[in-house]
């Protein structure tokens, strides 16, 4: 999944996924007409890595 943001004249897209009912940001990239396959593959790889050890990839600030 993704959500977009506009910063000046360049638009960015944040790719994210859900894990245990929580949204997890995978990474960001420049927005294009469609999400490039390489960016989707990267998000899938990040999701797999996160699923292996969620605690290692989770920031606790409270």
C-alpha cells in the first residue's frame, strides 16, 4: 500500500504494509505515474524481513 505527500515540486510516496493490525512504513520513493516494480519488490522484501523479527525493527519511544 502507499500514501503520497507533496514537498515543494517533488512528490513522494510512502510504501507501507500491515502487521498485527498496525501500519508499518517500508520506505519512501519519488512519486511516478505507477509504482516501479523494483520499489514493490523492495517493499515485499522489507515486509518479509520485518516479519522474521518485528521487535528488532520496532522503535519504542514511550
